[in-house]
């Protein structure tokens, strides 16, 4: 077995039952949960360094339904969830991209495009990371999960947090020859489907089977595994598109408040806004949301897994193994929105008084006319596929010398899978019916209240199309790996191991986004959806889908419309294309990264005594050389059009160019593990290692991508651009570990471990301002430009230069060719008393005109962000763990607590114009499990809790953080053995129905809040 071969030999506890000798010569065989825990303890005890493990309870039976859910029970490991299922892991504060995942010691290919299950930003998700999604693999085909928290010279590099090794089953590892295996079936009931509209069967199947055979002499063996799993679910969530972080002075003068600023009384006026709890400092930062929105989704996840292993042992000294793995994971969901975008200015705003960033907790606006309520439909689907084919030879060349050769090819892909061939298809729809709009952000989710205008009540004939968008995202990776490991037994349980490794990885990522104007943002053709696709929209109460969060119960917000975006797009897109509204490409990426990694290592193991105490020292060194080359296809933008008051659209030309660059680096990675048994079963360990993690793929891209500003540049909008850096170096970490472990019974222990990781070359962002591609800015307000003339004309009318006013006047100047004519038209629709432009006229101009940059406009000044190795950080913490069984009662407990701290956090009060560097994923975790196993009954009650953690940084225009709120989940399972071969099981997941919630600089600044429901699985398993 390659890579982790020496460690796995040390950890060899492979039998399906644990045997204990008794004083009377009898043998007690322990099986099930207790045996699983004993094997995990044996691995932890016997391994050099800090290692934790989870072992299968029996053939085809793992402790949890999901590998990530199992891993979270290990100290220091926490997980990310998608639609309530564990997917990716964080170890000791290092997120998924900083952990190496191997299968039997081989690096697994990985590709992740997380479209399904995310917030509104997930539609444009891209495959940029090295993280592994554990939800792709079924648990029934796994023997053991091993988490190596300290570096090892023989282990491939890439994991600063940990190396997680998945150990699969092999037929010649079984305790006995002949045929054995298991067949299992489960019925899955996700309670979220109770009130679904069209989500298919409420109960879905899971099937799995493991078959292992070896001849009587155990010279030849075959193992086959297969599984099929399906889950239907619904999801109800609330989101906010963005939070604008501005100074209070900008709030008063930048279009958020009425032109006269804050009202002197508590009564709103035509020229002023009531501001409650107003900051006294004009430079105080305040947070203002863009909108309020609710999402309802119905989805499905379908997973297929297969494994095959053939082993041949012609002599006792030689074993040849060929193996194959196949996994496919298809996810799809149909989403519906109910959204209300703030038109601004506001009548009333209430701030919470936070001295760092004062958050608007209540906002109210009255529309001069009517604005639209949105009902966007989204069809999301992505298919993941993983394959691995390998050949392994283990040869005892002499009684004290061994050779292991291993090679494999691993491929992974994540590709679009919806009906249009896209990752996500979106059809924007709305109805111009809202006369007033308020939102209260003081609760768990926004509570909105709308007032319908004179055109109410709302019905399907009011709904019109706006824009159609598509996103097509792929990621593919291929890993080819060859290695040789040699071991020389020096006697007395000491040995010397050495070897070499070559890995080559090829990753390709593509992304194409499009946008097409349908009925336009202002809904110029209400009723077109019903006319062109009769019956395609279904009226329903989206707000009523909330059961735990409170959306407010506004009766006029009870009606929403649901359609399948992929079906609607197939009808509406060609119709509007025939009317001259072409599909425009708004983004195109094609990036390829090739890495070649050469490594050699040597490792010495000494076992002996120090002062009469058993001791072991493992010291090694690994040398690695990495060569990386990136080729990116750069799409040349044709322009960035100003298409409405605060909307800008990037258009991509037909011109492209290849941009290539690369780099190389070498790393010398020493490792020392020392342990001593101070007293019987009391073991102390000290470890030092240096480990590396390679940069995320998107940081290595060489193309430059531009984006439009979030509002006119004259009003403070800043256009952004990003470019990668193919010459980035690997992150390097000096790791110090110490632990004390007491194994006072075969199935019981307590331990404490301390860790300190000092990391160099973390990737931060360098920023500089630059013009790019000759793109010109139609919203600058510069003298001599259309927007400059518009600014002057608005001043002459006494009108403010809000986003809407500036756009309308600029568009009229372009349309009429005369500042005087434009001013006259504007004045005819402008109320000088209220200082407001007629809202219907604003919609008309927004829908009619686009402003492209021309020669009289200045060049856009982009804020260009480029990753650089410029950050150091320290992460440290402590892990407490223990397990105890109460005699022969069958009752046991297991618990773990991890404290993680770091020295670089997110500065909540920092300027929103600057990117920040901060450590992601750091959080304390607690897990506890109550166990009962006796008389054929096996039961577990498990609770896992993760504290708040920083899950994202520099999000959108104000470079906000994303925090994930504390999350605790209670799971339970019980099984009963009807006979030694037949057992029935019942499992309950998330029994407390804990919700997921993310937010920005304050808990009230919601990003995403999703209700999660209970799941139950009823199953039966036959073992033979």
C-alpha cells in the first residue's frame, strides 16, 4: 500500500471484530460500534505522530450515512454542509483546500462547482479550488478513515491542516477465506418534502452491496461494491443581494436619503428622510442593504458508487492488487424567488447604534409611482464524476527488505447538467405593482411589508419577463502518480524507509455566462410569460413555506409565481431573439494548469527504551520540486455599458488571446515524531514537521477579468478587475505538536493535544489602479462628457445627482443631442416640490436606452486585484478527547472539544474600498456521543456543535466578510439484530432542525438563512 504504507502497517487493525483474550483462555469477540471504536483507538495509539481514525462497524456498515459527518466526530475536524449534508472538511482551522485527500495513500483527483444549494451567488459558481467533496463517496465501501494531523516524510504533500486517507476494502485483508459480504436497503424520508409542490416521491431509496471472495489459501481474491442513493428535498431560505458599507455622510448625500438629508422631526418630508439612532460622526460606517428576497427550491441528489478490487498472492512474499473506483453525484434544484429591490431614497431608516458599523435594521420607501416585485426562476444542476484506476505490487524481497510499487490514474469532473446544458439558467420576471416597501432586519431573516399600488391585486397577467441569464461552469482534473517505497528492517522494531514519487496533475476550468434582454428590467411587456407559455407559471405562497424563521406575515407578500427556468428560457429566449434582442456573452474563461511534482524521502524509525520507558523516534525528510504552468484564454471585453441607474453590463467581443506563465519552487520538508510511554498505557508525544499547501487554482490564472461598478463612478462606484499570478509559491507551515494520551481500557481513553502552526506565504491581495483594454466610462461625470453635462444640468434644476437622475439626464442628452432639450424633457417629469423624478418615466428611460463609452468619456480606472505571497499567520489550539464504556452495561460515551485561535482576523471597521486578508474556518467545536450496545441492540445519540467562523472575505462591492453562525446538530441511530445475519436500522438526522445562517459585518446583515429539516432512514441489512 503506497504513501501511507508504513503508517498503515503500524496501524494494522483490520479485522472486522476485535478479539480479547481472557484469563481462562476463552476468547471474547467484540463487534459493532464498540469494536469499531476499539479499532480506531488502536490506530491512534500505535501510529507515530498525531493520528485519529474512524473504522467501519461491520462489512458494508459505517457509523454515519456521510463520510464528512463521520469525520466531524474527530477532534479538530469540522465540516461544511450543502442542503444539510456534509460535503467538505476543515481541520484545525484550515479549510478544504488546505487538506490533502488520498485513497489508500494515493492523491484523489477533485473538481468542485458548488452551484446547487448555495445563496444567490451560487449561480455563477466556478471550479477554482483543490477541495474535495466527500459527499461524492458512499460510506458503505469504506473500511477506515484516517486523519494524519502531523507531517510524515512518506506522505504526499499538500495538506497543511491534515492528510485524510480513505482506506477501502480488499479481499485478502479479510480474516477468513471464502465468500462474505452484505446487502442493504434503506428508505429515505426527508421531512422537508411534506408540503412540496412537485418534488417527486417523498420516500426515496438507497441500495448497497459488498461482495468479497478469496480462495481457501487466500492466494486470489475479488471484492465488488456498489451503491445507489437518492434524496428528494425542499429548501426555504432568505438572502440579501449585497450590503453597501458607506460613511454616514455618504448615506445622506449619495442617494440613500432624500436630498435634504435627515429630517429634524420624526415625520418624513418630501425633501428629507427620518433617521432613527443616527450616528453623530459623519465618518461613521453604516450598512445599507440592496434588497430583500426569499427563495424556495425543490431538488434532488442522486449518487452512484462502484468499486472493484482483484488481488493475487502467488507467494507469501508477493501481493499484486488491481483496483477501480467510480462515483457519480448528480444534483439539481428548481428555485423560485420573491424579491424586492430598494429603489431609494428612503423615507425612514433606523440604525442599530453599533459604533463600528451601524446597520440599518428598518427601512421604508414610498415609490413615486410603482416598482416591480421580482419572481426570478432558476434551474440549477451539476454532475460530478470521479474515477480512479490503480495497480499495486508489494514484494518482500528478503526477510528484512521490502519493495512497494504503485501507480494510478485518477480523473474528476464537474459539468453542467440542467435541461439547457447549463449549470444554471435564470429567467428574471416581475410585476410593477409595489407602491411602498419596508423591511425589518432585526429578526432572524428580513421581514418585508409591501403596499400594492392602484394596479393591484396581483395576478399572473401582471407578470412580465425581464432578462434571461445562463451560466455554464466546468472543472476537470486528471492525476497520474507513480511511486516506489522501500523498507529495510534494522531489527528490534527499528527500520529505515525511503522512496520516490512522481505526480502530474492537469486541471482545466471553463466558464461562460450570457445575458439576454427579454421584456427588460422595467417589464415593458407584462403578461408575456402567460401569453407565450400558458400555464408555465404557478401561483403559490412562498412566504408560507417558512416554518422556523418569521418572514412577517404581510398579506400582500403572500403571492408568488413559480416556473421552471430551463423551460421558460427555451420559449422566451428565441422569441425575443427574433425581435432583435440577441444573447450576449458577459463572461468567458478557459484556464489550464499543469503541475509536475517530483519527490524523494527517507525516514528512520527507532524503537527502544529511555530510562526503562518504551520509546519510539521517527525522523525523516522529504524533498519536493514543483513545476507549474498556466495557460489562460483571455476574452477581450468590448465595453461596459451603463444600462440603467445602477446596472452595468460587460460585453465580451469575439477577440481572444492566450496568456501563459509559470513558476517552480522546491521544498525541504523535515519531520520528527517522538513518543514515550511514561507509565503503562500513558503515552506522551512531541512532533515537529514542515508541510506545504499549494495555491488555489484561481490564484494561478493568468487572464484578466473586468467587472462594472456597482453604481455610477461619479457617485462612488469603483469598477473592479482581477488577474492571477502563476508565479505564486506554496504556503509553508512549521508545525509543533504535543499530546498526552491515557489508554486505561481497550475501549476507553482520554487525551489532550496542543498544536501550533506558523504559516508563511499565505496569499493576500495586491491592488493597483489601471486602465484596461481601452474601456471608457459613460458614468464619470467628467467635464466634456455626457454625464458631465448631465451633472451640470441637474444642478441647474436643483435636482440631486442620484443614480437614477444622472442616468436619465445622460440618456436624454444622448438621445436628443442637446442639453437644453434633455433638460426640458427631464423637467417635464420632475416634481420640484418633492424633488423626485416620476418613477414610471425612470423605468421607461431605463428600458429604452443604454449608454456605451465614447471618445469623450474618460477611460475606466479599474481597481485591479492580484494575489501575492505576502502574509504570515499563526494558528494554534488544543484538542481534548475521551471515550469510556461502563463495564458490561453496554453503555458508553465519547466526547471531544477543540479550541482554535489565530492571529489574523477580519477588521469589521476597515475601509470597504480595500481587500483584507484573514484566516478562514477557525472555530471551536464540540462533539459528544452516547452509545448503547447489548443484546443485539446498537444505538447512538450524537451531537456536534461548531462555533461561529469566518467563511468568506472581500465579498462584492463593499468587500464584506461572510460569517457562518454557530451550528449544532443532533443525530440518532438504532439497529437491532434479528439474527446474526439480519439487522434493521432507524436513523434520524438533524433532529433539532437547526438552520444555517451567514451574515456580513453584523448578525443583522444577513447573507443567507436556510431552514433545514429532519431526515429519517429506515433500513435492513443482510450479512453473509
